[in-house]
């Protein structure tokens, strides 16, 4: 409330005159009248509510700073014992001001608690306001954190559910129910490695699943035709067949010269039997026929030798050798084994079986060709003298191609076996990636929400580094704690306040108790739920007096201004309040008391008169300016107010001397004055508990009934209306009704009326 002040050497000079005040609210354009005495040490200023007392106290409060912030156009010229000061100049005199603003700024109730907390002191009020703002902000931030944490928890649970569910799907589809060992943590770990989605189509999913379902099978040896002996060395069947083709064609085309026995030529089987028999005879040196036991005729033997000569024998021997090789090839081909397709992996079986069909068909065709070649070569033996053509050519290429295809399938089988675990692992990985990809977008969205929520929560905790005033929750909590400690440590002891309040009010109804955040106020031993305006003012006055000496203020060298300290107090407390205030300020260098309460005014007047100190008695009155409207002025306190124990004489004077100038401003306070005069008059003229209306009704026999009704309506309806609420037509009504009231008082109680008129004329 108070600005720093400076003291003049030799003591503080007093304020002597308010020479000029302009643009200070209702003091629109005030000039100190030359006949108005200067302020003294003790000064009493009387004025009704709304007259401008508080406005004037604001001027006093603004003097240490050289301005009144609510009145930027203010002009003033204040005369002091040390010289005049004007707006913008700092009053060097030390001054303390109590008014309604002081109460507002220094008496503060912290609501929203189980027990209301009272804060005293403007600085403490500011701290309390800061605490309240911080607590509200803290509650908001905590609620935001709670909601964000709730959102994060929900998102995390949803995320966990997604991973738990997909882990079950992956476990079932990659290992089966019986051996499932894939869990949520595995899914989270694998998902972290994904940089993008990798979804498979249905066919690929089925293929990977098939890979996982297969059992590992043993290697299969590739099928290969056995190598055969030819001319003393091992050769492949293909090479043997090429020899057979060439040798067979050559032997069939070859002929020998012989003495032909027609019968043997015609019967190849007999010829073969005879030829074999001759060979046996030679082998066993037989002289007799082993069949008939007779000695063959020499002529017959010569004839047979001619038929079966050496060249013929060599040809036949070669053919027999060729037939034996052909038989060996046939045996190899016929007995050639191929593994059953069931030994191969399912997906290879189709290609393998196709190759087996080719091999089987080629095998059958090759065996038929071998049989045909054998028949031709066998027949050649019976026709060695003839050149034959071997039309059939033995070709194993188709057989070998089918065999190569089958072997290729078996190699694929073996390769799969060799890579079975890696393939299975790859299939499992591919399926895992596929199923994790199905939740990729949702998880990324949740992760984004979680990340954003985490940042927001962290900012609530740490504050926003880019906005210095946006502090975090712990900082707010610590600031609230520190501010509470500051308030607690700065408050005066309860006993001092209780003693002051007890003295001011004259009773112990209100009691202060210490609380960590301020004071707990009790009324009659119970928590005071609310304070009346009078109680709040009383507390403000006590705080003001207790803290008068703060900031180096010495009352003996300072100016004290007290505005309406007994506002809203009951009449029983006014004397106690007066005694308290008188004792508190009596040693001040200069005192100003402003009041609207007439009882308090009387106490002040009696004290000041008996103090034998330089004193000034003033009142704030209306100053009407037809051009500028209603204003306020400072004048001498009316002698009727000084010399009488009530306002009644003064108020009657106001009505008696009233004459409107036709403006609303000129009748501004008249309805209130009329109501007060009427109530006072009726109180002693009709001393009963009746209502004012009933009391007026009882006067009908003494005064015109219609005028009485007009008086009642005027005082009842218009006494609570302020300037702007007036109907301009009521200006004339005011003058008329004031005249009615004066006539009524004179008619009802003429002796009383005459005394009042004479009291006015006496001054």
C-alpha cells in the first residue's frame, strides 16, 4: 500500500491545504477556499457515503508516489509546511493511510478450504494470491498429468494386448499349440527390429506354414547306372550302347564264305545245335557221336567243317560276345532302381514323379530296343553269309534325361535337408514378420501417442524450457511450500492481534489462531465461516495500527490518515473502536480522520476539542456545476453538526434551505436527507413500533392525506436511487415534496418546527 518515503531534516512537515484537486473522481475541479482554515495537527472530515471521502483518502495514499494510478489525468497542488508539491512530485513526508482499499489489500480470506484461512498484509495477500494461483495451476497440471497418465496407461494396455494376442497367433502358426513358446516379450523384441511392414500374400503364408510343418527327412543317394567292363576297362552304359550300336551294325553287315548245307541254312536252330555239338566233340575228343553212339562218317565231318568254317566261327563268336554285352546292359537297365517318391519332401514329389515317369517310359522303350537288337544279332548267326541291316539303334538319352531330372529333384531334396533348419528358421522369421506387420500401423500409432504423452507428462514435471514462467509440478509444490512458510513466518503473533481486536471491538467474540497458511479465525470458539463488513474493517484497522511502525515509519514524525474505520460496526463497538484509534494515533505528527458515522464524529470532535491541539473540522459537500455535473468540495464542518448531538438539526437545515437549480445533480442527495429527517421526526412524534407508513397514516387528522402519501412515496422510492437512476421529471417533484415535508412538520408540531428554524438562523 505504502511507497518508500523520505524525511526532512528537522522533522516531518504537516499538510496545510489541498490548494487544487482536478480530475480525481468526484473531485472534478476543487480549489481550497481562502476562508477555509488550514489543516491542523488533528483533522476531522465528515461526509456521507458516496460524498468523496474514500476518493480523498486515495489522494493521500498516492502522495508518496506522486500519482493515483486510477486517475491518470489527476492534477493537484498540496501545500505543506515545507512547500507545495504537485502531481508527479513525491511527497517527502512519511504518511500512512487506512481506507477501504487498505482492507481490501490487507485482509484476505483464502476460501476453498475446510476452515477459511485469513491472510493479513498486502505483501502476504500477494503471496497468498500467488499460492492460490499456483495451487490452481498445480491442481490443473496434476489433473492433466493424471489424464495423460491414464491415457498412457490405456495406450500401454492396448499395446500390451496387441503384442500378447499377436504372440499367440505367431506361437500357434510357427510352433503349434503343443510346443508354443513365443511370448509377448518376444513379439516386442522382434517388432523393434522392423523398419517397415512386410506382409505376405495368402499363398506365401501357406507356403511358409508348410515349411514349418514338415519333418526333416534323410538324404537320398542320387540314382546312377552302373559302369560296365568293355575291352578290359570300365565304361558307362551310354558308351557301351554306342559300342553295341557300332559293333552290331558292323557284324550284321559282315559275311563269310562257306560250303553251305542247305538244310542247316534253312533251319537255324538245327544249325546252332549241330555247331554246338561239333564244338563239344572237339572239346571232349569224342570219336563217336554223343547222341547216337555211332562214329560220324569222315565225309560228313568234312562237309560240316566246310559249313562251319573258321571265319564263320569268328563272326559268330563276335556276335555272341556282343549279345553277352547286350544282355549285361539289359540286366542293368531292367534292374535300375529309383527311390520311392514318399522319401522326398512333399513339394518335390510332383517334379520327381514326373521325372520317374519319363525314366520308366524310356526304360521300357530301351528294353524293347535291346530285345529287337538281340533278335537281329541272333538271327545273324544263322545267316553269316548274308549282309543284314541293324535298323534298331539303342539310345539312352531320354532315359538319362529323365534320370537327370529325377536326380535334380533328389538334389533339391538333399539341399533342403542340408538347409532344413535354416529354411525352417527363415520360414518362421518370415511368418513372424508377417504377423507383426499386421499390427505395425496400430503399434506405431500407439507408440506415437505414448511418446507424445511422455513428453507432455515430462513437461508437466520439468516445465517448458522455452517458456520460463511455465514451471513444473515439483517446482510449483516447492514454491507453494516456500510461500506458505513466508506467510507463516511474517505474520504477527496471534496474541497481539487478538488483544488489538478485543480492544477495538470491546469484546472477545473473534479470536485468531495460528495456521501454517495464515490465521484461523474463530467466533465464539467455532470456526468463523464468514466475516461481516464491519468485522473485516475492524481486522483491517487492527492490522493497520499494529504495523504502523513498519518500514521505519515513526508516527511521531509522520502523517496518519484514517478513513471510515467504524464502517458497519454496531453502535456498541464504536466507543471502543474510537478509544483504540485515539490511543494509537494521538502521538502522530498529523492525523486525518474521515467518517460518515455521526456517532463516531461526535467522539472525534469531543476528543479533538479537549486535546487543545491545533485542529480542523471539515466536511465534504456536493459542488454542483451545470456544465460538469455533480462534484465534491471541502468546506467547514457545519456548526449544527458540531454543536448538536445528532444530525437532525443539520439535516433539517438542508431541507429548509433547499432550492433546486433544475438539474439532477442538485437533488442528488435530497431524497436520503428527507428520509432521515422523516424517520427522526416520526420517532419522537409517534413513538411506537409501527412502520413509517403506519405512523404517517396516524397524522392524517393533522395534515393533508394526499401530501402524506406523496411524502412517503418520495422518501421510500427515491432515497435509494443514485444520480443516473433519477427520472428528470422528479427534479420538480423533489422541490415539491420537500415543501410538503416542511409543511407537515410545521402543521403537526409547530413548536418543534419553530425551534429548528431558530437554530438555523442562529448561525
